[in-house]
C-alpha cells in the first residue's frame, strides 16, 4: 500500500487529501460477486439508508439472506418482491435478468476477474440495469480493481472542479488529469469523494 500513497503524493492536491484523511481501508471482503451485484442494482438512485432498508426486506424473502441464489430469486413472484421489499418492477426485471444470465451461463461473473477493465465494462454493461457508472462502481468496490476512474460520476467532477479549478464539463481535461494518478485511480477517486464530505 505504501507505494500507492508515494505515487499519489506526487500530486500536491492529492498529497493534501492523503494527509487530511489518512490511509484508506482496502480490506473489506466480497463474499459473493452475484450477491454484491444484486445489492448494487437495488441501491441505484437511492440514499444509503433507503437502500439498506429495502435490501434488508429483500433478504427476508430468501432462505440464505447473506448469499443470494439466482435460482431462489427466480422463484419469487414479482408482486411479492414489489410489495414486501419495495423494489421497483424495473429493478426486479434487472435482478431476474441477471439471475437467468448466471444460470444460463451467458455471463460468468467470476471470469470477469481475468478481463481488462475495458473488457469487463463491456461484459457488465451487456446486462440490463447495469450502465457504465454502475459497472465502474462494481469494478472499484466488488472486483476491487485499483485503477478505475468514472468520468460520468458527478461527485468526482465536482471535487475536481473545486480542487483543480477544471470545469466539470471539460471531459478531456478531467481525463488528462486522471492520467497522473495511474495505476491507482480508484484510490484517487476515493480521496476525491472524501473531499466532499463536509461540503
């Protein structure tokens, strides 16, 4: 981990963020990729608290609440998921589509580990309900890839506009800036998000 902070500290702005916020936690455990992706779909466009509440209700419908089964999810009636968990019909469709894809082996979530970021993004965004931003967050936090940057993330654009005085709509300049953080752009992104905590 030390080399990550040494590399990022070459950027004076990033060094200040590291000094302010300290080292980042990178030791969380992802027990099951399918379960994590279902959770990501549920949490889309929701506050953290609302997402936790809804996923908590969803877990109560399952026999193994901490390890989702595609087969078990497909057995649940849409109306039951909607009424008892509060998940929208669109998200139910996405979750069941993912479940079916895993069963049919049209996607291998574990094999994505072996792909490049670009290839992994193509695979993930083929699934309905997973757009570029969700796929990038999955690479960061589920697959724990150290060098992912989400150009479409509003928070990152806001932080960069404040800290680096770059217009948040200037994608070329933002991407050029992110090059200096390679190969640790996930870590740089997390510091940028942290810079917004008190704003």
